[in-house]
C-alpha cells in the first residue's frame, strides 16, 4: 500500500434542509471538495449512506450521484454500515488509492432524513430487526441500557452525561455549519424531555439532512497540487454482533477498541500522541464510552474527564471540536465524512474559532448501531 | 496490484425459500464457500445486497452477517449498486486482496425478496425515483422501451426474444440450484401474460430468495491450498445516468460497453477469446443488448445469434449456462456472485451436465437498474 492523503474537503450546512433533495446536497459537498482540492477530475467515487431506500425510496445512489456530479461513467460505489457508512466510504477510497487502482478518489456521505418516512423507524434497522427492533426497542433505549450499566458500574452521574452535551454545544456554537450552533446549559439538559432513562432529549443527537465529501489522492498527486496535505496514517475497521444482548460487558463497545488497536498499530502511535479527536457522540453516553475505548481516559473515568474539562477545547485532548453529532447534527451517512473534514481543517490550521493550536495529529471514530461496526482514522498534517 | 484468485464457492438453492431468513441463507452460502476453499479463517468480508432495508427492514447487515457467520470482529462491508451489488462485492474483495490489505476475503451477496414488502416497488428504487419510479414506471416498462427501440432499429423479433428465455430454461433445466429447473417452449413464452409490450411474463426474471459467496485470495495463498485455482484476470466497473431518458441511444447500454472495455484492456484479451459468459438477463431483451455491448455479436445481430444457437451450450459462445437470471432466479444482491460461481465451476471442469468442454476463460457481466451500473469480470482457470 502506498501512502495516501486528503487534499480537499466540502460539506453542506447540516440541518433541516427542506429545499435540498439528496442529489443536490451531495453534489454541493462534492463540488466544494473538488474545488478545494484543485483537481480537474476524479477517477472514481464512494458514497456512504445508511438507508436512502427507507428515507427517500431511492437505492442505486452511487450511479445517480455520479451522474448528477457530471461524471457518469466512472466507477461509483455505495457502502453501508449504518451510521458508520461515511467513515467506511473514506476507508474504501484509502484502500483503492493505496492499492494503486486509482489516483484521485472522491469519498462522500449523504443522508436525507427529514423529508420522508419516520426517521426513528428507519434508524432502528441498524439494530437487530428480529431480536431488537421488532420488539419495539430503538436506539435511545439501547444506549440507555449502556448508560445505566456505566452509571451502576462506575458511578458515572446524570450531570456528567449532561456535560458532554454542554461541551459539544459550546464547540458547536463556533461552527457555522452546525445544525444547532448555540450553547446550552447543564440545567437545560437535566430538565429536557425524558426519552429513555437516564437519556433525555438533549442527550440525543438530532435527525439531520446533510452531505460531506473529501478528495483522497496518492502522495504524488497531493504534492503536485500545492494545497495543504493531510496524510492518512491509519484506517482501522472492526465489527461486532448487532444485538446488544450478545455483548459480554455492556459498559464497553469492543468494536471501537478493536478498530482503534488496528489503527494505532498501523500508525505506530499510542493514544497519548493524538491531539484532538472527532468521536461518535450519537448519545452523550456514547462519547463517554468511546473516549475510554480509544484510550484517551481510563475505564470508568470518562464522566469525570468531561466534567473537569479534559476533553473540551483548551483541555488535554479536545473531543468533538466541531460540535459533534450532538450540536453539528447527524445526517447518518455523512457524519463519518464530516468528522474527517473537521480534523483536516484542524490539521490545516483553518478551523477558525475552534482551532486547536498547533495540532498535527488527529483521530476520527465513526460507528454504526449500538457499536456493531466502527471505523477509526488517524490523520497527520504534513504541510 | 498483485494477482488474485478465487478458490472457493458456495450458494444456496435459488427460489422461494420461506423457511430461510436472510441471515441463514447468507451463512449457508458463506460456510459452503469457506469449506470449498479449505481456508481456516477469513480476514474480512464484503456483502452485496440491493435493499435489505426495504425487503426485510434490516440495514447494517455486513456486521450482522459477520456475527452469524461466527467471525464478528473482522472488517465487514456492505456494498450496494442495485442488481450489480453482488458483482461489486467481488470487485471490492479483488481490490482489497490485490492491494495487500488482506490475504483471504469472502465476497458474498444475498437478497430475501419473497417474504416482505411489494418486491416490484422495492426494485423500482433502482430507477430514478424523482423522474421514473414516482410516475409509475417500473423495470418491465423500462426494458420494454429498450426492446421496442431494438425491434424498431434492427428488426429484432418477438420470437427472438422468446428464444432467449427458451435457451436459458434449457440450460437451467440442467442446474439443480435453479429456481425453475425446467424447459419452456417458444409458444409458452409467446402466449404468457403480457407485462409491458413486447415483454411477457416469461421474458422476465423472477423474484427470488438466495445467497452466494466466493473466497478471494492472493495467488500465494491459493497455491498453498491445493484446490483448483481460478485467476481473476480483470475487474471492470462503470456507471451511467440512472434515468433511461438521458440515454442518447436506447438500443445500447453504454455502461456495459465501458466496463467491458476496461476489463478486456486489463486482461489483454479481445471478446473472441472468451469461451463462455454469464450475463445479466433480467429481461430477455437485456441479454440481447448485453451480448452486443460485450462484443460477442455485432450490433443488431443478437436476436439472430440466439435463434441460430450461437449462444447456447454447444454453440460458438455459450451464454448463461447456469440458466441465467431467467431460469436460475434473481435474488438481486446475490446474482452477480452466482454468475462468478457458474464461471468458476465451468473453468474447474465441474459444471456437470452444463460443462463447456475444455473452457479456460470466462466472463461475467452484472448490471444495476436499466444499466446505470455494470461490473465485468474475466476469469481464467489455471489448475
């Protein structure tokens, strides 16, 4: 495998984009990325989308989107792994460029969630239909199980969960692309509508429309473009059983640990070397467990770490400087790609008010369902 | 890219498998392939499925199926390109092994179509939802447009269309895995229920449940296994606009020609060197146009070629010796993988009553929608 770089990024605003069909959102993000990279063509493309079939009754979107982007003819492949679809699209592009099959590949993600069917029902298809969803449990309930177990085992508090949302909204208030670019208080979270104990409305990421895209190239191509280069040091991917009932320890998300282990090994790094991370905070408890799985904090200490400010901008390891899924929004297929974009912006030093000063190495962690799939990338700014 | 081989194959019977859920079908095919290859593990897997979301309300199936196969943990990725999803799964495995990311990859396809929603509605999501499906046109109608254009331009006859179905049922009658393992007559086709002029019921491939899987390895690994080796000489992939109205010439399917051109170039071969082919006969007219796009017959001569026996077992270039989608069945995500399996069996000399004597080089052509995506593989038996 030859070395691979990310040289262009683009995304739509995240939110309820009533005026934008799926094809338009994707095209906007993709054209922005192509323009940002300064490339005059792409060799192929990958599209991450969780369920365009259920959300907008349209499959076969890889070909559709290549056509609307004006590149009908080139290989275009959709990948799906529920909410990890975007990270997986980037991973496939990294493999294809690394293999030398292509030199310039667009990896994008998209989801149109607000203009079709019941989003909760569609999202529940990421859980085990026969053993979970059919019986009425949806994702707030599944993550509530994890939260209860974590509180019971480690004494994690309701306030600490709230502090994840407060931090991510603080960060999101600095992000003009965010669905909810405003701050919230711990009290607002604690008093918001109960969804599934202990998770309340403001513990949950929203239903969102949006698209995001990046341009993946060989280092050779990247160097010729004369734009800032962010090198892909590692791409780790792991899976686990879909149904939460088969997890031995519900306070863990083993696929995250596995994908991270693969990625750290590939990069030859340890968690201490990571200067910022975008992680999959679909619910506040998810961010806590994930920061433990990634080795940023000791097991059981994640609640304390968020409340003491270790994971906020200016802290030891800033997590979700973009606002995360919670404040930036969560158009499921696009989220993993948008994470990459935030880290690329940070490593380029172009993250504006959210900038982590001098950041050189960042990590993204994108997962599907209650953690049955996970993709971890480690990126390094080299120019 | 290093050289890549297919060393194991497995599939379920195709048909209305009421007793088999999606996860069981896939596991049966995958275990058969693993056993056939004689490998003791797989490094990763790809799953092709068109719309498990609409058909059985289950997304995130790559992780689900890895778990049910007993390999939860390994990278597992679903790819989708409508009815070309299976071919694409094989292609991604070829790229991953070729890149050296993995040595042993399972590529499978699956679709459970008979036990859920209206299959015709779900299949129509492979067409352009905004400009085609929403207005009521489904695939028989789209292919009827192509058939009418071909008849008008080249004088292709209703009888020649029927002869595609007759030939493929003749072949399918020799295939114990086929959904319809029996012969039909030209008269039966000509008198079957009208669906969309000129296409009648027996011009259409059926709605089918089924799964298929192959094991893709490096040549190094393949040689150590001591089983018959089939080398992947080429993997071509191309796209086109989803909506038929944007096609300049409706008697052509340009993505097929493009994918074939890429594949022939990679393999360093011309169409004359291909000794048998499995092609995407979702409707009788599709097989006719595809055999022209692949260069097996001159443009406009495909109807004459089928009626004169050029494309039947014993003919110049046997097409769809398995029975094709028409008689073997068309579980959409699995079809592209099942095509590969038929060609592998032929190149191993183990195709039984359907054997093309001494066949050494074969081709598969799998496409999505009305031809907006196409994957072409060229395979060579080397031991």
